[in-house]
């Protein structure tokens, strides 16, 4: 059995517990070799940083922009360059909750322009001598190395990041992450006729967007959306969650399968399931055409109905 023949979905997500040492690109490539699929990853970790790395394959790769935008959570070990009290550390950490200014480090791959990021929470977990262990929940694109430097300034001494581990990226945390060794063992078991462990490691694409509002479409409208047709209200059976015009919504089947993402052409209050009018324009299509039988006519080019 080749990698391509592994009994796994056409599209999915594997949450890898990246070790320290290799780059995110290397870890992703190894995962792709084990799965026998072309893969991509969301949320690069520096080689010396460990933790949650989201690897996508098949159509799930198209979810990368959404996965990249998710909030992140880290546990960091910071080393202070001077002796200070625990109270001073707690006080400084509290001051950094909220909107902060950051400039990417010199070695970063992005332009070093000033940016604003939000720190949702900083919790000092432990302190021993000049070592401070803290947990931080923050916006995507927050540089924890820079945060440590700025925390040191606020405390009244210099500081630097000693170690870092990402424990959550959006809806995926380290509890569902698997090591490359575990993935290799599961892939070998699948080739030997036991696909259960490998299937248990794979998350379907819909797991990546649990917080997005949903528009539920009729079975007869699914294939039209898969071909890029704009969804009409007559093809909608229900809506879940509130959204405004122009916001991103998840387009799902009545079985809760993710067809794709779309831009709402009307707000949720104006969307009336079963009524005429264009309501959602697909922006990302994940489901393959032909998955559902065609329920639309050839001359209907602009509406999934």
C-alpha cells in the first residue's frame, strides 16, 4: 500500500507536536511523506520552539489563511538579567494585557514595521531565581521573544526568552497533538490493515472553523457551490449564528460537512432560508465537485439553488 492509498479522507488536518530542532517546513515535509500527501502548515514555529503545528492536506490546505489568523497560546520560560521580586513581575505582566505595540525581530521574515497586537491574558505560573515561567494567550503574529524583552524593560531589568512552547492554535491544543513517531507508527499500522489509530489522528476540515457562523445548504445546492456558484436563499435550509454583510461564514451540508467558506452578501437578519436572492459568495471551496449529485441546471450559472 502506497502513501496515497492510505485509508484516510481526501482532506484533513493533523496536529503535530513539533519537537525542538527541525524547522516547521522540515516537520511538515516529514508528515507529508508519512501520509503520502501534499501538505502545508499554518503558523510557523522557530526551530528551537516546540508545540502545536497544524499540518493540512488535500483541500484543507485552502484553510491556511483562517488557521493563520487564529489566536495562539504559549508557555514561555523567560530569564531575567537581574534580581527582582515576584510582585514586580506580576505587576509588569498585568500591564501588558491588552493592546501592545511590537516591531518584528531583525531575523524575522516579515517587514519590520510597527504593529499592534492584543494580549488576551498573561499568567505567571512560577518563578525561581531569575527564571520566570508564564502562559500567554495572544493574537496571531505576536512575537513572544520581543514580549520578553519588553517585559524586562517594564520590570526594570533586561530579559530574554529562554524556551518557548505553543500549547494552542485556535481550536487545536496540545492534548490532540501527536508526535512524528506516533504518526509514523499509525501510518505503518494502517498499511498493515489497522487504519483506526491513523484515522483518530486526523481532524476533518470543519474542526478548523467551529466559531464561524454557518449557512446550511440543501443537498441539491451543494454541487453548485462546489463549482463556485453564488448561493441563493432558495438553496439554504438554515443559518446558525449571527453575521453581518461582508463577513465570512462557513457553508455546510445538512450533515454538517464543510463545503467551503463564503462572503455574506446579506446579514443574517436579512437572510431568509428558502427565499430568492443571492446570499453567500463562495471564497474557498473545499469539497470536490461530484461529491453530491447535481441538483442544478446548466443555464443556472450564478445561483446555487
